[in-house]
C-alpha cells in the first residue's frame, strides 16, 4: 500500500505539485478506504518519507532526486536521437 502512495506522489512531483488527501485517494491505482490511506500517510510522514504542509503531501528532498532522475533520462534520450 505504501508503494502505491509513493507512486502517486512521484507522479505529482513530476509536475511540481503537492496533492491533497482527496487527490492522492483519487489517483491510487487500486482503491483503498480513506481510513487505510490516512494510516499509510501518517506512517510515511512519521518515518519522514513524506512531508505534510497545509493539508498537502510532498516527497520533500526525495522529490528533488526523482525530478533530477527524470530530467536526466529525458536528456539522455534526446542526446541519443
């Protein structure tokens, strides 16, 4: 379940957007109850894998490394052309 949430947040991180609880719930690949999602998000925040600010969630420093990796992959693909 936690990896599904991380995937959703990675998607939003690509667009430099921090989703709300409702947006995370709406974008999950397989649905889970809102109560379960709340528990997963709390756990991830407690373990510092996520940051929560103003009812929005973000990957924090991890987000920067994801964005850099995606940009690097895109650049490498362009060079190969």
